[in-house]
C-alpha cells in the first residue's frame, strides 16, 4: 500500500472562521477516493489546500513525499478541476488548452487533441467556449486536468452539467484512468457515482472529517 497524499492534522482558518478542523486522512495510489458532504462542509477547501492553491493554517499535506508549502509550492504530476473551470470565452476549446499547455511546455499539439477527444469533444471544432453548454465546459475542464498525463486527479463535482449519457462516459473514463495507475480524489453529490466508482469514501461536515468508509 502506497499513499500518494497524506493530510495530517490540517486546520485552515480565515480570521475567526475555521473551515477545516484538524483533518487527517491518507489517499492510496491507484484508487478512486470519494469526498462527500453538503456545500460548505470543507470538501473544496481541502482540495484547494492539497493543490497548493491555499496555504494551511496548521498541520501538513504531503504529496508524493513532498510537503506542500515547504518542499514544494504546487504538487508535481497533479491535475485538477476545482469549481467552474475558467476559460477564455472568445477562443475555441483547443486554443484554450493550447494556451494553458504553453505554460508548462510538457506536451505537444497531438496530446492536447487526444485529451479533448478522450472527453468526447471535437478538437477541430472552431466553436468558441462562450457558446459551449455547461456540460461541454465541464468536459473541456476534464480535458485540461488530464492533458499533461498527471498521476493524481482532484475533481470537484466532475459530473456537473453532464447529461445521463455524459455521466456514463465519464464514469468509464475514470475507471480507465485508474486502471492505468492514476489516483483520483472526487468530490461528488451523487450517491450513485460514489457507490459505482469509489474505493474509499470520506464524509465531511462543518470542516471536520466525520466518517471514512472503506
């Protein structure tokens, strides 16, 4: 058993408001881990802290043996969708991802096109993202998260805006990615998605990890 992420006694406060309270949990490599809880329970904040987007107030988060904020600012080999993906609305899906890929310069044009196809979109479409449906933007967000072939995926409500067919397609994609050895942490409202996909489930409530099911 190899844990790719270790969250140890993590607390996050903004002034007098504490949004994470001494959260401790580990996530094993090559599995799908579910995070459930109502809005405001702390799921999204925990993901932001793991990604290095928000510094913790106390405690440590270790990703692949490196402490976030100490050994490394942002984890290597991690892709994420957290809240609504932000895109340039006057650009096509492909041009959006091409622009984002140019930051790290890890992948070529074909890898970008492959990731767009993998989520069920047309990489050659000239349609601007501003004309995309919510489900199409969500698919493009998934393409962005997977395009650099990360080992770890953090997905906050990845089925948001998808129709029944789209949900089924994404479930199959996530199973395929885990079969390839990737680790997925998924916040999800759908009990059915959690039941069908997740190897472990953590429940959050008011910033505390209240229950862990294996």
